[in-house]
C-alpha cells in the first residue's frame, strides 16, 4: 500500500515586500531582481517564529481530513531556521497544536528539506511504523538574512507548506519513486558561518555578521542548473516517463532561469511548470509544499495526475520525487 498525500495547506505571512522596498535601501533595482531571478515580491514574518508559519497550515490539513490533533502519529519539520537550536521545532509544533500522540524531529536539508522529509515520512508510513505523518517545509529566512547584503536579502522570503501522509488503498497513486543526492563539497558556497558548535555565537561573530546566510550565487547557480535538470531527467528515465505522463513539474523556487533549464531538459512545456517565485521569492524548505498547496487550491491537480518534484540547495542537497496525485 503506497504512501499518499491526503491533505495539503500553506501559510505565508501577510506583510508583502515588493522589489521597490529594496531599491531604496540597497544598490539594486526592480529590473535587476526580476530579470535575474523572476522575483517581484516576497513576504516577511514580522513577529513570531518558523513554528508560527507551520501551525496555521497544519491546522488546515487536519480540517481538510476531519482529524483531531490526537490522530497524528508523527511530525517532521524540515527547516534551516528552527525556532531554537533545541528543543526541535517539531516539539514546539507538537505542543502548539496539541499533537499529544505524536513524536517527531527536525530535518535539515535546506532547499531540499521537504523532499527529504517527504521520503522519510512516506517510508515511515509504508513500513507501518506510523499511520499519519505531518511533513512541514518551513523557513523564516528573514531571520538569517543580512539586510546590507544585496546578493542575498532580495532572494528569500518566509513561508510554510504542510502535507499529511497516509496509506492509500489504490496502488496507482501516491509517492512512487525518489532520487535524493548530497555533495558536502557544496558547503563552501551556501552556508551560515557561526551560531553552531563549530563557531559558537560571540560578540565577535555577531560584529562580523557571521550569523547571516552567505551565498556564492554564481557557483551555486551553475551546480543547480545541472543538478536539478539531471536528477529530474534521471527520475523520468528510471520510471519510463515521457513529458506526456507528467501533468506538473513542481520545482524549488530559487531562480526562474534554473526552473526553465530543468523544464527544457525534461521536454516539458512552460504550462506544466508551477511557478510562484514572483510572489514569494525563495522560501527554502517551504517552496515545494506551498506550490503543491496553491495548485490544489486552484483546482489544477486531479486524482492520478503525474507530478515531479525537484530541488537543489545548500549542502549541496538535491533530488527529485515522482508521485501520482491522490487527493479527490
Ligand atoms: O535555493 C538555494 C540554492 N540557491 C540557488 O539556487 C541560487 C543560485 N544563484 C542564483 O540564482 C543567481 O546566481 C543569483 C540570482 C543569486 C545572482 O544572479 P547572477 O546572474 O548569477 O549574478 P552574479 O552573482 O553573477 O552577479 C552579476 C552582477 C555582479 O556585478 P558585477 O560584478 O558584474 O559588476 C553583482 O555584484 O550583479 C551584481 N549583483 C546585483 N546587482 C543588483 C548581485 N546582486 C545584485 C542585486 N542587485 N541584488
């Protein structure tokens, strides 16, 4: 019996920051941001933490399935911006939602966090360790962005997407296959230098602004274009899929040019590619479940549709998941 997504929801904070907001603060322009990235605006959470992004979306998942908090067996929070170093944000979400029967943990795989979490959740359900898992992809990126760094501040946003995974009786739908990859050599190009055990926070690390995300954009870009396109082509080949078998490519939303290259490599027309980077920027682990939730809300996902999820991010981590949509 396959593991299947049976509910999906998202939450983005209400405060919108258009590109013009950055024009007045940094040496940048709306034109540069739009043409180099595809971003027009993003949302920042002004008060609260990553768990506050997750809770409304998780509640909506429970409502969609008519479940109570006690029905959830496990919660996985994929994030690089946990509420605290410890306890886990999963434990905080468990407390805030009253998931009294659930265990859970945080999972750190940056922009690929949701794909890693989805596979982990699916494996737990398929092996009958648990019946119902909430997989949350969420980041409050604004908490680790240097407002003086134009090469990162303009790229990211805050948001969360949550899915519920359960068994399906129908073997034709659900999570079919995954290819997940990692190359730790990429750690030099997208990272946060201090705040962990390697460089614990001190006055010096804060003065040097080492608690902010740093990215060598061009180097990451080159690896991302190849990595995301290759892994997506690989999962198609492995499952004997042609473009006709795929209704939607749901890619990580880091840069429109990376997304276009991936779609081209898969032979997909642009109308089969979910894009919302223009409205939310890069919400790291949030991008893919937010996309899925919006597609579902807009009535664009039908039972049995072939969907490929793809990501590339810090680590490096990257991967692709093939599923047949299983919500009616
Ligand atoms: O989600 C996690 C994984 N991350 C990614 O996949 C992101 C991958 N990288 C990218 O998406 C792109 O590399 C960026 C959008 C970050 C940058 O675009 P780019 O086309 O690679 O630009 P670049 O870094 O090569 O910089 C080109 C120029 C530079 O100026 P010079 O040296 O040519 O004079 C930058 O200093 O653009 C300058 N620049 C900016 N100009 C205006 C960099 N950031 C900005 C900015 N506004 N915000």
